[in-house]
């Protein structure tokens, strides 16, 4: 998360990070000082820990306009499976391909690479 936000912030992108409230607790996965640094570069919305945050992600992306992109490692297969017909599933996949940014760790082991 830290690498992704830093990389996107360099391009002066307006960023919203959707997460869960447990990210605010100091732990081995979420260091308080790193989270504070990220919060200086992005807006945050923290959902309840038990919530399904994909719905927030999809809503925020759709409400932010046609040029909005989202970054997640989730392929949203559960959401596609809930769509009632093949035409709607096709439209969702087409929209997803145009708006989802995937990333991987760089081969050099430093930072990330957006695909």
C-alpha cells in the first residue's frame, strides 16, 4: 500500500484509499507511522472490519467519474458471478478492464510495477 500510494502520488493523482478499521491499529502489518505518512498523501475511508469493502470500492469508482481508476489485487469474480445475464457480465468485464489497474512487485525487488 505504501509503495502504491507513493508511486501514484508522484503523478499528482487524487487518491482515495479504502480500507478497514483494523489498519489503524499498530500491528506487524500496519505500522502507525507509515499509515500517518500515507494519510498525508491520500484521502481515507475505513469500513468496519467485518464489512465487504468491494461495494465501497465499486461505488467510489463509479461516483468519481468516467476517468477514475482503481487499484486492487481482487479480480471481483464474486461480483461478476452475481450479475444476472451474460450481457451484463460482459459489460462489467469491459468496464473493469478500462478502470482497474493491476500491480506486481518489480523484478528488481524495489517498489511496484503497475500493469
